[in-house]
């Protein structure tokens, strides 16, 4: 048993070392991304650093622009509203390929009720607040991590954002995030709260009692056990320093509590390449351009000057705004202003062009009115849908690794609690097919196309449109496309009673149904 424990300790140490090697390759870019999107945040992203009390950065005065901060906030809001909106159930369970239509129809209501229960638990938890905290600004850098755990029974599930400083990750055999670690620098006195239910060794307990204020490093690690293909298995390890204090195997989809997802990922590299990293060249140019504009304004307002003196004019140390410099006497006034020509209009044009580029990279290039003529409503909607489709392309992996796994995690925890039961048909578990909200842009477009067809039918074939088009079925299709759960359609057997009840109000005869129409299209 001791040999197996030593083998697991060595494997955990090696996997963590590999993760840190990958982070060292992107360390500089992450710190520069923080400089533009969250300049006062501690930019030390290495989990090996012990400077936990370093506090905020103090070089914010060197930053000339705030556009990066604004774009990071807009991008976080866009991700929240697009992939995990509160107002809809952003993941749905569809039938697996092994189920027939008849088998699915028997359990469809149960699956819908289970999905609703899961989203009730999601809304009761702190997930949305944790996502907002995790996305700002890490989503703009391309990598987000959340620790979702069931700390106490009969209380809401808890989600904790994991900063990039504490996160160490690596890709697996299929290009997805596999090895994942949380490395936290803390004090011994905090270990009982951080590791509830974990039997700590005697030497660690002695340090907690006698040297509780001393610092230590606790790490949690998870990686997939690919040799076990009957189900999803994870190896879980907890270490204090280099000493392993806990190990277990987790089974089932959603059993791993540490969820990591990326925006614009690479199959050979663990970290995503978010819009803030892509926009670094433009952010540098914009920051430098703004600095030059401020410098030019300083020279224009506080112009340097020369004054008559026996000395010799010497500018080898440069010229500063508002300063006077000696010069030999001349025939003009004893003091003369030094003027410098500059093209401010060109700098303004360059600034606007760079800002548009940055907004496009952050998917914040919302429709703008070009010229004096405002665009039509259809043109406006088309531009919004085009922006949504651009976000949906890199967002496919983002949704698969993030929101879809969040849904699975909540389902797993609720099943462990006994709040919900697994739904099976003939011993087969219902498969999960998450719904990606970015597809809704295409569905909205389908509804708009259907509306145009209906308008054309009413305009060109008014006499036959009501006969040829099944209004009830069409409206139900529109409702499914828009994923509405509020509007309720009457059943076929209830329609006749409704006609008799509301016939007089609609201008028809009472009793057996609506009376004959006078003029216009024939009654249907």
C-alpha cells in the first residue's frame, strides 16, 4: 500500500510539473493582458510564487487607456448573456441514439421535469455571481476555471472562481483539458477549513496546533483514467506540500468538481487565446498613440521657450514642456516661444481605427449608424445576427467545456443528494445533448423568414392563404424555435368549445359556431 501511495505521489508531482512548464510559455502574455484589462490586480500568475501578500500593482499611472478594461467587462457580459442566460434553460437533455421515438415519448415529460429541477438548483446557487467574478477579466484572456462543490447538505451548491494564479492545467490525449490542479498558498491554521473530512497526518496536525501561522502549500489534483472506458473515471489527489494526504477515484460524468473551459483553444496547448491576448498589438499601439497625443498637448499648452543669454543653445538633453533654454542674443524679442508642428487629426484617425479593431476582436462591434440615414430594422437585426454567428464559431468549444459541463456537474451533485433520479429505459441511461444558445441566432432568422413568407402569402394570395396555411401548427413551430414556455395552445378537442364561447365576440353566430362572413375571404 505504501508503494502504491509513493507511485501516486510521484505521478501527481510529474503531472503538476508538466502543467507549470506550459504556463511558463504564456506567463508574459497573461501578465500583459492583466495590465490592460485589470491593471491593479496582482499579475503574478505563477503558482510557485510564495508572495501571497503582494497586494495590488502600483503601475496603473503608466497606462494611458481604459478601453481594455471596458472591453473585458463587455465581453464577460456577452458571454454570460449568450451562453448562460438566466431567463432560459441553456442546456437541454435530448434522447440518445439507442432510444426509439416511442421510448422517448414515454419519458419526455420526466426528462423535462428533471431539467427544470436542475435549473432550479442552479438559480438557487451562487453560480451566476461566481461566473461574473470568474469571467472578469479571465474570460478575455481565454481561460476560466470554476470549482463547483457540495459543501453542506440541504444548502445551495457552491461555485468558487479559481484565479489563473492557482490554476495549473494540461491537455490530454484528445486535445481537451485533462490534468488540472489547484495550488493554493495558505497557512496551516486554514487547513481544517480547506480540507474538511480529510484525515491529516500527525506531523501536519502538530503544525496546525503549534505553528498555525506558518505558510504551507495545499494542492488538489484531478486527471482522467483513460484505461477505464466503461464510464468516466477521475483520479483525485490532495497534497500538503509534497506529502499526499488523500486519494480517491471519482466515477461518472460531472464527478470532477474543477471545471476549466477555454475560448479559442488550441489542441496542443492548454490555455485559450482570448480576445485580450489577440488584441495585445492593437492595445499597445493605442496606448502609445494616446501617450503621444498627451505629450503633444503638453507641448502646445506649456510651450518651451528660448531667451537671450550669453550662453549657447544646447538641446542635447532633449526639450521639456514649459522649460526655458539659453540662446545667444538676436534681433527679435528677448524671449521667443518654440513651436512644434504636429498632425493631431492623423492621430485621431489612427486612434479611431485601432479602437474599431479592438472592439471587433472583443465581439463588441455592435451596429453603429453610418452616415445620416438610419438603418432599417431588418438591417440592424442582420448585423446583430452576424455578430452572434462570429461569437458562436469559437464558442462551440467554450460551451462544450464550460456551460455543458456545469449542467452535468449540477446533475451529478443532485443525483448524489437524492434530489433527482437517473432516468432509464430498459436499463439505458438517457443521453445528454446540451443546447448551445448561439444557435438561437439562426433560429431567430428562421422565424423572420417564416414571417416574410406569411406576409407575402397574405399580400399575394389573400383569398387562399387562410385555407392553405395551418395557423395552429405554424404558431407551435414558431414557439418551439423561440423556446417559449409561456404561451399555451388549446388542445384539438377544446377548440370547438372555445369557438362556441368566443364566437359572438368575434362577430360570428352563437351556438354551433361562427356565422358566415360577409365580404372578404371565404370562412375557413
